[in-house]
């Protein structure tokens, strides 16, 4: 097989952290919401904000279950709407912007843990001439902020293209999100390998598009090979260059 492009998941693949870890920022988000809303003359208790956050999770869960997604402003409106529907409908632009910033940025203050082998592996793959792209679902932190996380870890420059579900409105395993990345980099499924930790989103999703797949099974996400096995599995991201070269050698 000739490999030209490699698409890579974010949570649980480039990072040790699973998608669920995004919720650890809830307290910081809601504390900042309380302060910002109070400054706008809207007094909301911490318990009310907690309930609103959980209600927004149910709203997002229903959307995500259909493999769809929405932008971060919709997350914020869902939280505010659970407190006061009228306020959500008439949020001034400056207040909405402040709430979006408070919602999106906590990950930058307490960043997740990047796989310590990622930088070397990515630079090795770039040096070998492969085109690299991120194809990932987001949780509550938007893709715009996740780009900054990758920049902080000094690996953003390794990627020719990044697509996150909140930006395209579609989540893995639907094929459109994979095809968006391949279209952007001029790639074809037959010469692309998708790398991720999730057996459904990454293995089944990548395979359905026609890509070969590599599943990362040792990053602490609890993922394990399933009945529909990936073409290859690796325990750590640092093993990726060798796995790609094994495809080429077949």
C-alpha cells in the first residue's frame, strides 16, 4: 500500500486524556459565568448554573447522538436558556462573546496531557513526506481553542489541515468529516490511514470511508480492539511511524 495522507484523532490519541476529561473544566466555566452574568445585572446561584450546565449536556447529547454538532455559541445559549429563556433570546453580542470566551478557554490554563511521543512521531512522519490532518470530534471545548492547545504543545505546525466537528456540524463516524479533510489536502481514501483510539468513531468511521485504520489502544482511554478490528493497533503514538512504514512494506 502507498500511504500519502494520515488523518489523526485528537482526544485519546494525540492526548492521553479521553473526551470525558473536557468536563473537568465545568467548575471554572460556571464560576466565570456567574461573575460575568452578575456584572450584567443577572444574579444566578451556583446551583442554578450547575443545573443549567447539566441541562445543556442533555441538549448536546441529543445532537451528538445523531452524529451532528453545533458551534460553541449554541452551547452557551443552551446554558443561559436553561436559566432564563428570554435572556438567551436577547443576549447582547458583547455578553455572548464574554461567555463564549469563559466557556472555551479553561483548557488553556489547565491543559490536558499530550502523548509525550507525539511530537517526535509527527515530525518523523512530516520528514518522510506524509500529509497530516486532524479529524476529531469536539466536546465542550471548540476546535478553535484546541488548535491553540496544539500550538502550545508545538505540534500544530505538523498538520496541513484540521477539521473539528463543531466547525463542520458533523461528527465521526459520519463520512463527511473524513472526506472534508481529504478534500482539503488533496487526498484519497485508498492512500490514507486514519489513526484514533475509538473502535466506532475511528475504526469503523475510517474504514467506512475506505481508509486503512490504526487504533491506539494504550493511551489510558480504556479502548481495546473489538470485533471489527483496526488494520493495525499500536500501544503508544510513538509507534505510529513504524506502523505506517509496515503498511508501505506490504
